[in-house]
C-alpha cells in the first residue's frame, strides 16, 4: 500500500448535501474519536469528487491518500499500517482516504478491511473508502456504514450543466442532455463536452445517439469483460431486455429462453457465486415443446452451472444490473450484429407468448433505421406501422412508459416527416402521462416539422403546453396552449376547446384575470370523445378519452361566469361538471369535477372527486395525475379546516410531484404544507416550505402558490403573537394595489389580516377590505366566509355590538363546521370577555377554543388559549405548565432523544446510540420542539434540566417524607 498527502484544490459539488452532511459529521468528530465510512455509487456519480471535498474540508490534521502498490499488491502488513496510523494520530487526528478500493487485489483489500475493524474510536483516525456499486461489495467492506450516491436530482444536474457550459446551451439541447445523462454527473459533462459550439447552441442537429458507446464506456471505465461467452451473452440479453423495462429488473425466464434461442446447445443457467448473492439450486431439464412466453427461470439447464456475473443481481425470478450506466454500456458497446441477434431472440420468445407490444419493440430493434426495402413484414416501415397501431390499441395492456417507447421507436423507423412528427408527439404525450416530462421535452423537440399538418403541430403544442403547465413558466404554457387551440380549430375543434381550457388553467395559475377571461370567451360546444394530454388512454384511442367535450364546455362556461361575479349563471354548468364526477371513472373528468366543486365551495364533493380521481389515476398507471389529484384533495381538506388530513395528502403529493418532475405541482403542495404547519408549533417547517414554494413560484410565475405561501408565513406570525409582522405581510396580499395576491386566493387571507391589523392598530386598513370580503361571503363559494365576516365585524365593533357579533359568528361556524376556524373565533371571544372582566364566560369560551385547537393539532394556537386561561388563574386540566409536566407529553422515544440532545449529542450521535436513522431522529426532534414549545437546543437543554432537577427535588422530598414516616412508626 502507498500513501500520499493531499494537495488541497477547490472542489465544487452539486446536489450532494445529504452525503456531505454525513461526511462532515465524521470529520467534525475526529478530534475526539475515530470512525469510518464507505462511499458507494456507480461510476460517474462523483465518489472521487466527494472524497476530495472531504480531504479539502478537513483542517484538524493531516490527510493521507491510501492506495495499493504500483503492482497492485500490499506492501505493508496490517500491523505496520495500524502502527503508522496510530503514531500519526497521536499528535493530531488523521483522515485517510482510499478511493476505488474495489479495484485493489484481494490481499490489499483484506489488509485494509482488517485495519478498519481493528482501529478503535480512541485512535482518532477517520477512514473514508469509496467503492463502485456496479458490482457486489467485497466482503471485507460489507459491514462498514455506507453513504450511497444516487443520480443527481434534476435541479442539481441542471446546475452542473450550466456550470460546465457557462449557461450557453439552448433550452432544447439542455433538456436532451439532462434526459440522456439520467442524473449521472460525469456522463452529463462528457456529453456536453463532445458537442460543438454550434450543436450546443442548437444551430446544428445533435449527434445520434447522443450517448454513444464511446461516451458510455469512457464514464463506466470500459465495458465489463468476462472470459465466459455465456456470461457475455447473459449480460447483453439482460441489458437488451431492460430496454422495454426502463432499465429495471427483467424476467429471468425470458432471459434464459432467449439465451436458449441464441445458443441451441444446452445453456448453463445463472447460479449465485459465494459472496455474490443467493445460490440457485439445479432445476429440471428443458422441455422440447415451445415455451409460451416468459416464465420463471430454470436455474440450471444442462450438466453444469455458471455463476451470475457480479454486475447482475438475481432475486427470485428477476435479474437486474446493479448499475444503470453499466447496463447501457453493455448494450451500446456490443457489436451491432450480436445486439440485433439478442433482440431477435427476445422478440421470438415474447411473440410466442402473446406479448405483442414488447415483442414488436424487440423486433424493431433487431432492424436498422428507415430505409427502402422489398415488401416484407419485417421491413422498417411495416414494423413501424404495426408498432404504432399496437401502441394505440387500448385493449393491449401496457403502461404509458412502454407506449411512449413504442411510439418513439416507430417514429425513428418512419421516413415520412408528418407521420414521424405525429408519432413523436404521441410518444411525448405518453411520456408525460408516465410522469416523465424530462423525456417528453426531447421527444417534442424531435417532433418539430414545419411541413407537418396543422393538426399535428397543434397537438404537439398542446402536449408542450401541458408539460410547461406542470413544470415550467406558466406564461409560456399559456401561449403554447393558445397556439395549440388555434392550430387545432379547423380539424379538431373539440381538441381546440380542451386546449383553450388548459390555457385558462395556465392563466389562472399565473393570476392573470384578464387573460383567463379572454381565454374563456364563449364558443360553441363540441360533442366528441377526444382526450386531452394527461388523459388515461393512448393519444390515438380517442374513444378512451379522459373527459368529454361536454365537460370542457360546461367547465369553461361556469368558470367564466364565476370570474365575472355571476354566480346565478355559474352554478348550473359547474354543477353539471360536479355531477358527472359521481358517475364517471376517468381521472381527467374526476379532476375537473373536483376543481368545479372547489369553485362552488362544495368541499365534500371536491374531496369525493379528488379521492376518486386519485384511485382512478393509480389504477390506470397515470403517474402524472396522481399529484394533481392529491393537490385537489389537500385544498379541499384545507377549505374544510382539516389541516392534518391536508398535510397527509400534500406530503404524498409533494413526493410524487418531485418524482414525476412536476415542480409547479410540487410548489402548490409545499404551499399547502406551509399552511398546515402554520397552525402548529413548527416555525422552521413553515419557513422551509414557504422558501421552497416561493423559489419555484417566482421563477415560473405561479401567483396562486406564491399567495398561499405568503399567507402561510403571515399566519404563522399571527399564531406566534407577532401581529405587526403578520399585518405587514398580509397587507401586501389583500390591500388594493398592483401587488395584491392571486384574484381567487387573497380573500381567503382577509380574516387573518383583519385580526392582525386590529392588534397592530391599523383599523382603517382592516375596514377597507371588509366590503370586498362581504361580497365574497355573500357569494357562497366559501362555507367559512360568513362566520369569518361576523368575527371580523366583532373585532372592529364597539363593545355594545361585539358580543352579539361574536355569538353570531359562532352560530355560523356551527352551520359550516371546521374545528380550527370555530376555535379561533372562540379564542378571540374569550380574550374579549376576559378584558371586560367577565371571567366565568371567558373561561368557558377559552376552554372550548383550547379543546378545538387540540383536536385539530393547532399547537401554536392552543398555546395562546392556555396563556389566556393562565391569565384567568385557571390552568387547563391535564396540561401542567411546569417542565416535568411538559416532558410528560413526550413519548418514550421522544423523551430518550430529548435527553440525549440535552446532553449535547448531535443528531447522528443520537441515531447511533439508539440504533435508528438520523431521519427518524430529525422527525422526533421536531415533535419534541413542538410539544415542549422550545425553539432551540439550548432551550431544550434548559427545559430537560429543569425537569430533571425538579424530579430530583421531588424524589428527595419523598425520601424525607418516607424517612419521617419510618421514624414516626419506630417511635410508635
């Protein structure tokens, strides 16, 4: 083994905050005790860069880079290595970095593994090892704590690309590079560097394929080599089969049947090698008759068995590559003849088993590109037509992702420009339905053809607009959808109407009332079954459309009437949309039904429509619609005052929106989460969600999400007793002026503003907005508005009128329901009664408020109610105010975590001590802070210390009493 000191140079890392946090915890602990970490990731994910960052960041002592000797052998014994490290750490802690430890030979790995196990925490030696996860981890390192490197998130990959190209890449080129790299930073940089300036700026077409064999092999460190011909064929067959599985695991039975067709002689099946996974036992000999499609693999075929290559994982009847990059490299670097032969064998097996779409796809990959050929069922044009027809057949069971792949391959084999553009557009639509806008955008770029008919170009603009509506500037989405409507008007008027309604959705999201009204201008209804992008069926299967033209027409008419303030004309058409949601089963129709119910203020119907849309989207595999259904559900729960339920839906919606690349939808979910957290004792959570929501909202023009997020921040201020800050924030949203919030949202924040403004002595500002709010309450679209209006009038009324107004507000709350708003009114009424020296009445109202807040989880508001009750000299039952009583509110796990943190332990140290993850510690610690009403670790330590001291004093007192009892007993 050899070592060398580190030359510290600048290291810039994108999107690795979690991994750097884990490494930083190790580095920070080294002055006190040693530790070790294994950094694992596939080639190109930045293992070396992360180790260099750690070496540069470590300032407490020397850094040693450890590697095998020049000939790969170990030149020092374990004892020599330990003695050297311990001697070095005697004066100062030492960081040891061993990069690519998987490439060391067995003796060197063994020596290093033994050294890791024999170093104690007292040695102050930190060991950072990195290994590639494209193969099984060596047994010597298997027990080390691991930091995994995953592909970069879209935001991190985009930042890296902008750094690598100085931001000059054209948007379409940028999107294709990001999609092709699949989050692998080294591959992303390699692809960008191989482009000429003209290609990078979009002035010349990009090379095809963008990630060719040379680029993939460069990042992967070469294609896997194996002396066994069977192993090479197995790797290639698994890689080829993964083309229809999006790179995930594949049926081992399909692979072994394809191998049998490739090699007529007995084919040895996969078995596990010791240390590389489970062992497969010998199975029966093969049958002579044809096998009807994929089945479970027979582990051994013939007299001998071979191990599964270390690049693969065999789990039951499924095979997969450990590394997506290596899978792509194996497929790309194979000879064209062998690659086509493998796809042909897979096609034969699948077609025999009746798997039409996947069989045709593999058949198409066994061919070349579009070229003239004699009339044949296997000529490229014929295969392309069959492939597109099967992809459009709704009776063929297939996920949207697979249909997108089929349409895209059909387009590649199509020579006619117009038909090719149509198929690329259909592929983009299916990719969008599958929740992959990153794949939809390059397909739309490929679909551009000025010679294509207007209907084809219109549909492409429609898909582009919907893509931007969910993950891009909504102003751009509005223009694309308007263009789509104009292009589709002549040949597909129903589609044009649906595109126009989607354009209105974009204007709504942007808060552009005039554009929204203009887009909703009256037009003739069109009765047809054509779907909109985002529907549940294939683009060409119009009979399986997600919503009818009648829904589009009624929604458009009702929405425009509502925005014009004509509720009498809005109720009937929107009511029709809601009613269709009771009988329809298509997710798009159900989403429109939920949206119409929200416009009408029917939160129960909105919840039903959203829940049914969620179930339908999941059942149909429409991943892109799941976060939208959860968004409507979350909004309905918020409107009903059920914040915990809203939070549950929004948390799931945020995860699915981020996973499916819908940043705009994610921003709405973050705004909901901020509003839900604003009633709890979690100011840090509110701030985090508000910041994230506003970051996307400002860049993409999401006025609705921005207004909701700012309202959440102000409501958190109000709940924590900061009315001046709340009034300042809310005044920008609700007072007349160019900065007023979203036209459909700002009125919802008026009650909070009036309360904050009265407390801040801004009575005139409060009165200024009540006229508009009174009109809103009379409108009837918000079930809470009438009660809130009475409460606002009570806040501003003289003493002789306020009492009756508060009582009226409570009566209206009883009609509307909703614990939180009713409890807020009861709290304000109780405060008013206490200040007028009516303690008995005040006690009743404040107790009611406290019970309501506790029932809906409004911790910060419950604290206000408790404070008012204490001011009356009536401490709430069951909620002692001392530190011991507050600690009694914690669960046993939370109490253990609180005590560790109070002693000065970091979250990672607590996790290690309790045998849980740091994420679990983070979660419980937030709950501890909320339950105890503390805002920092220092306050937590003080609270726990006071509780422990009180417990000791109480214990001493009990001991003295016990001693006194014993002494008294002895005297008697």
